[in-house]
C-alpha cells in the first residue's frame, strides 16, 4: 500500500502548508495575496497557537506604527505585556522582559521616531576596521586613523 498524504482544501499537504506559510507569517495581513489568505486561514485553523502568536507579533508592531506619544506608547506596551503574560508563550516572555528592562530608552523612539541604528552601524564599521588590522597595538594611532577615515 502506497502512502497518500491528506490534501487540504487548497491542494497542499500539511507539510507543504507549513513550508509555504513561512513567508506569510512575515508579512502584514493587509499585504497578503488571495492564496496567502487561504493558506493563513488553513494554517491558523490547524494551529490556533500559531494564530495567537502571529496576532501578538502584529500587535507589538502596531504599538510602534500607530503611537506618537511616549505616554501612550508606554501604556500600549504595558497592555501588550499583559497579553503576553496571559498567553503563556515563553518566547514572547523573553521579548517582553527585554522591553521592560529597557523601557526608558525604548519609549524615546516615540519622541522623534529615531533609533540607534546609525550608532550600531558605525560601531560595526569600527569593528571591521579593527579586524582588518588584526587588533590594535597603539590606541592613539588607531583613533587617529579612525578620525581621518570617518570624520
């Protein structure tokens, strides 16, 4: 007897559904195509925990997209934290604890929508420059060269 996997209503097997749904979960539902909407509906029907986790991730994104005031941002982050606590997802608990630990600097984003991405990028350039020379023997000379290159 030859094994025939069960086909879902969209023609996928469960294994194909899981493999093909990967990119659906990365996108905002407003940008889903018709086939992605069908695939997501099947996926969330078979795996309701995945639907709940996807909604939590979307809600966190909405906090940053829709909020322009620190106070409202802090309040919405607190509400999101409570939803995470109630959901029981351990992965989201890690994110939530990280946000709680650094909330003072995180809510600064709502002031002028700026992040520390430029500082992180510059730090990566410094590390690459240092790695290129396999370390630094003279700190003063290293800083001199750094200033000459990036000033």
